[in-house]
């Protein structure tokens, strides 16, 4: 398999997982801003961005 084929499969798997995850939430939950949700429900979580831009 080529690198492009592997990348395409990984992208498709990620999109499928995202659609599945979204199906577990109500419309109201999906409309909640992510940062607000984390502040309320996971106050001790922090996100760090590396010098190369990766999280």
C-alpha cells in the first residue's frame, strides 16, 4: 500500500469515528461550544501546542 492510500484510509476511519461519536449526542449538546464544555466538565484538562503546531 502506498502512503497516500494509507493516509486516505486513516482519514476515512477518522471521519467515520467522528460521525459515530456525533450520533451519541443531542442537537443541544452538539451546539455547545467545546471550550465551554471542557471548562464546565473537565476543569483540570489543559491543551498544549508544540512548537510545530501539533497538540
